[in-house]
């Protein structure tokens, strides 16, 4: 059974709210501390924490706007630098992960961009102890090929996410946690393609999506 558009929108909203809860909550806590704190050094530290939380919130919103929303305007092509900047922002506070961008095209179709961003999101979360995240994509013979490679000392991909990426909705339906995976599967399928994931080997895992460019 496919997920209805309304239910899927709810799943994406739940995922977004879950990811924003921590930095926004930190902002709220920081403001409460600021109201009770008079010591200059502690107030400076609170201001620093507020700044970090605000930056993290803004980065996540920019990423989700591009990965889930209608960012990029009404055209079919989007500046690929927007995707690069969005991923860099998502990983800005993750000092244990190194990001490499291997996309040469100046623009990307919206479908390719959303697949790329959501695969990068899922892959980065699988690097539980940090490592390297490589993102690449190109058009080859009328096919769009998206590849996300991760390498690190410990890689854990939730079985629910793997099933959803490859097969779509599982026996238990789609949860907010798997919303990004379901979006990738749906977009690739609608474009006549599919998603493949390698098994972790030598601390490396590869996510790939191939679909029609038109």
C-alpha cells in the first residue's frame, strides 16, 4: 500500500520537527539562563551557546527546505552549489566527518538534487563515529547517476531505512524516521530508476541511485 500524499507530508513534517527540536530547545534554554545570569563570563558563554544553536537551526532549515521543500524556484534545474552548501551546513557542527564534493555539473535537475541531499542525510547519520562522506553525481547516456560513499570506523544503517530505500514501504508502513528514505525511493521510482546499497565492507558503504534524466 502506497503512502498518501497527506500522510507523507505529515511524515516529513514530523521528521523536520524532530531534527529541529534539539537546537531550538537549546535556544529556549539559553534565553532562560540569560534571564537569570548576571555574571559577565557566564553571560558570554550563554551568548555563545545561543549563537551556535541559532546557526545550527538555520543550517538545518536551509537543508530541509532544499531536500524536502520547493526551494530552487520554479525551473527544472537547480544550481548544484546550493546542494553543496546545504550539505556543508548540515555537517558544520560535525567535526568528526569530512565532506567531499564530486559534482562537476553547474546545475542539477530537482529530482537529482533531492535524491542526492536525502541520501547524504541518511549516509551521514550512518557514520556514527564520523569519517568521510563523498557525494557525486553525473548524467551518463540519458541516465542520472547519484553516488554517496561513506567511510568510517563504525557504520550503522537502520534496517528500516535500507528496506525503505530499496523496496519502499515495509510491513510496518513508513515512519517519520524513514521519511527521507521513502522520498528517495519514490523519486527514483517515478523517474524509472532504483536505489542500491552495498553492504558495509572494510568500513565503507556506498549508496547509489540511477534514473532517467528526462
